[in-house]
C-alpha cells in the first residue's frame, strides 16, 4: 500500500514554515496539487491531511475508535481545558458525555431563547443610544456571547467582568496556538513570558468559575441552568456526582465552545451580510414578515429558515473550528494510502467546505446552497462546522438557535455596514478562525 503523496518542502523544518506562515493557503494548494490525502513533514514529525468527505467520515465516525485525541494540539488545549468534554477520552469522556447530554436536549435549551434575545436587545439599545459612527463588532459579539453563556450556564451575568474574562480567554487561546506552532515548545513550568501570561489567565478564569461553583454549593435552592444540571447529575454506575474540579473543566469547555466560536461565527456573518446587500435584503424581508415588531422567539426558528441558510453558509466559508486533529492508534488505509499507527491526521472543515467536487465556485457566498428545496445532494461531512461522529459538538443545537436568534434580533432593529475601505478582512487561523483584525461596522437604525 503506497504512502500518501508528500508536500515538497526543502530544509530541516520541511513544511512547518509554510504552515506557520499561511496554513489555509498551504492546505488548499495541497488539495489542488496532490489530491485528497497529503502528507506534510514538520521537522521531526509528520501530518496527514484528509480532505474528502468520505475520508473525513471514516476518521470521525466509521473508524472513530481508531483515532484518539493524543495530538499536539489537544495536548496544548488540555493546559487550560484539562479533562473537559472536548479534550477527555475513554471512559471519563463517555461518563461526562452521558451526564451532559440531557442538558442540551432541545426542550431544555429552548428555555434559553429568551435569555439570548434579551441580551441581544440590550446590546442593540446600547448601540442606538450611543449614536457612535462605528462599533467593534468582533469585541461586541464576544461580550454578547459571553453574557449569554454566563447566564445560561451559570445563571450569572459575567458581562461585568467580560473584559477581564475576555482578555484571559484571549491570552489562553493565543498561548495555546503559539505552543502548537513551535518546533520545540518550552515546558509549562518554564518561566517564559508566555507561560507567565498563561498562568495568570488561567488563575483569572478559575477564580471566576470556582467562585460561582462555591456560591452555588452554598445556595438553598437550585437554579435552572446547565451548572445546576451538572451539579445534580449522578453517574449511573457509582451514584457519584462531579467534583468541583470536574465542574470547572466542563464549565471552562462550555465557556470556550459557547463563547469564542459563536462570537466568531456571528462576526463573519455580519461581515458577509454587509458585503452582500442582496442577501441582507432577503434577511430583512424574512424578519419583517415573520416577526413584525415583536421579539423573536424559539417558536419562530422554523420560519426563520433563510437566516439559518445564511448562518450555515457563513460557517461553510469561515468555520470557527477550522481544523480538527486525531492520532491513529493502529495502521489504517485512507483513500488507498497507508496511514501508519501514530500518524497525526488533520481534518479541516475550511478545506473540505471548499472541495471543488462538492462546492461550485466555493469562495462565493450563496446561502441558497442550503435551500432544502434544491435538489443538490452532498455526502455527509461535506459540511461539518460542528465536527461529526460520536465526538460531534454537544452544543450544536444550542449554537444554531443562538446564531439565528441573534441575527434576527439585530436585523429587526438596525443595519450594520462596513465603513469605507473596510471590505477586506483577513483571517487569523489560530485555535479558532478569528479575523486578522477587529471587524468594525457602522450601526444605523432601521
């Protein structure tokens, strides 16, 4: 069985400098030049990109038991997520998934819709009262999603500490990204500037979350939020609940997944709507027809179908989780190529979402790709912004509900336009696919 074709790169570091300089461009060019399975030599280790939806499905679903998360990326993420649902494995992961799953049932998360629209209304009111020419959409979406995840997870408005918490999350994410990209990463105990900043950030995040957990332990009555559900849950085999450390790990994971990624998806969506006025007009027409002057509710989601298409297309072009890594436990064969045990597998929604076999003119923003009445059929994993298989994001329904309700609430009352010369926004592919610079927009009342 042949080995995958290897990206040609001279020098001791191989493809690593290309990957650090422009990972998205490198991966897309490699799909074009080498095909669906490509090997990259990165100094002393290698990376295998699999881009075809069928191959992605094999790794994430059909043969998921053969691919674990013992990769460099997840080892770095464990420095601040520790053993949360995103980074844990084996029996611990399965136990935590069983405990968490009921909290994300559709009927339960539907009750959070009012929280989402109320927080968004408060943001719009602040914009319109301020009367400023431009707002920092990137920062404001971060604050908004932080408030929403704080109230739904913890029944606490952490927006008062959003700058402090937001800075801490920013430091943690960027420290993790730097560590992943380093040829030889210094150990966590090394007194480097990055490690000191990371320790300070983790202390801030721990303090906020553990203080809330401690207060909840002392409370007389449980509250109706995800944290209370986690605190009341018991392992079906042992009858034991979660320790404060386990609660901290899951809360931190939900904070990252429910705050960072959703905010990034919203920022890219507003940017795309501002640069595609025909699409924005259709969104406004749908909002006006479905809602009139009343606030959106969860029961409106089915009728806000075009907004859902817009969000899906936005996450096709700019998937917040742009790369997923796995490690092969045993030898495998993918696409006719040998994948040795111990190989690091890279799956990139950003790349697969642009696969020319399944997406025509893939850089074009066209929400009608997701019109359910169209006859175009695509295989599973041609579009997978929330991952897939048994490790699919547990909060995907929560995130989609939040994205649609936020877009509808803001669209109902105001319009966001890019300032002159603000049409080009680059990407910064770190742990998530952030914009290279803050997206600033002009707000006007509708």
